[in-house]
C-alpha cells in the first residue's frame, strides 16, 4: 500500500471540518487553540480525506501524539 503523502490541508477543508465540529474540540469541547487532526495518523496509513479529519484543541492533540509510539511505525516501513 502506498504511503499517503503529507500535504497541507487546504483552507476550505479546514473550515469545513471546523464547521462540522461546531468549532469545538471533539475530545474536550474547547473552543480555543483548535487545530485539525488526522484521526488515523498518515504514518499509520490514514488519509487526507475529510472523514479522517477532526477538530482537536492543542492540548488534546499533543496528548494524542503521546499515545502513538514512534517505534510502532518503524516496524511496518
Ligand atoms: Zn481538547
């Protein structure tokens, strides 16, 4: 399976995801410091499709990153 290239998310897509999620973090409901997160990380075979994107605040996003051990990726590349 080809790896999904890491492209920057187009502004229109970011705005669509924010609107869909009511401009709130989907984990804690925060309305500030929001960012767009890949639900399945690209490194783990996730896509840039809207269905794989969600709104997370910086706090939840960094907590989620911690959850994925970088060594996990190396076993599959
Ligand atoms: Zn949050």
